[in-house]
């Protein structure tokens, strides 16, 4: 067998298999159309009957809906009439409110103008109040300064009065001292122009030592105002014992000589010495 014969043989075999497969497919897809139409459960006739019943029900529902629509349209018409009347009433009320609004707007404009005038007046008053406060603050500051000045002057016056009283008191004391000094000078036979260096100051001390040469050492000296030649009296308790004359002085000590003519007793350590003026 030649090559061409082999090729044709293979082609015939392939075509045979293809026709066999097609025949199997046709057989497998073959349908009983009468059964498909007249099947009481799934047939097309049953489906057609169901569709007719559904159509009848739909027509009845459509008729019912049409009637409801007519009733709804009638109700809507009545409602529209009511709304129209209400709208007319509302328009009348709106007209009245518009007129009232115009009146209120006019009143508001007048009130706004009045408020503006009031604000301008308030601004002027605030300026006047600010100026018045500034003037008042300045016046208070001036018054405070004057009060401080018065207080200072009062303090100065009180100090001057106090100084005057003190000076008057000193003057009174000086007058009394002068009177006492004049009395002392008169008692001692002194005059204003007499020398006073020989008069000892008003001092008081004690006898520290007594020697056998009529000399005694006392506890007061040059720092207390004693000078050579001053005379001091010697006392024991309140008893006059005698008088001494200062011969030598040291800052805190002095040596005095006993005046025999005036001696009234034995001078001892611890006796009190004082000036004649004490």
C-alpha cells in the first residue's frame, strides 16, 4: 500500500469516529416534544394555564388598582380644594403679616435711629465721664498732696510745739537753777562778777586712806571736776566730822589735807566726803 492510500485510510477512520460521536450526541440530546408539552406537572401546557391564571389575577388587580386610583384622585382633588382654600387663607394671613412686618420694619428703623442717637449721646457722656474722672483723679492727687503737706506741717508744728515746750521747761529749770545759784552765791557772799574757780563741783566720794600727816585719799579726782584748793566736807552717816582742802589730784583720786580748826572727830576710812553745796 502506498503512502497516499495510508493517508486516506486514516482519514476515513477519523471521519468514522467523528460521525459516530455526532450520532451519540444526537441520540443523547433527543427530546420527546409531546411529553415536554403535555406533561401535567412540568409541561408547557401546564405552564400556559398557570400563566393565563396569573394574567387573570393581574387583570383583576389592575382593575382594582384603577378603582383605587380613581378614589385616590377624587380624594386628592378634594384635598387640593381644601389646600387651595387654606392657601388663600394663608396668603391673606401672609399679606397681613407682611403689612405688620413693614410696620415693624419702620418701627425698627425708627428705634435704630433712636438707638444710634442714644449711642452717640452715651459716647459723649462716656467722654465727659472720662474727663470728669481724670479731673477727679487729679483733684484727689492734689488733695492727697495737700493732705500730706498739711500732715507734714502738722508734724513740724507738733515738733515745734514739743521743742517749745522742752525749751520752756529748760527755761523754767534754768530760771530755778539761776535762782538757786543766786541764793547759794548770796549765802557764800559771792557776786556775779566773782571768780568761781575755787568753788568745787557738786560731787560725793568716800575716804580711801588716812595718813598720820593729816592727809587723806578720796575716791574722786580730776575727772570729777576737783582742783587743788577745793574744799570738801567729811561726814559719817549724817554727822559732820570736818573739812579738807584738796592738795593733789589724779584722774580718779585726790589727796586732801584736814583742816584742824574745823575737825569734829577722827576721820576714818569709809567716811563720806562731799562738797559744801550737797
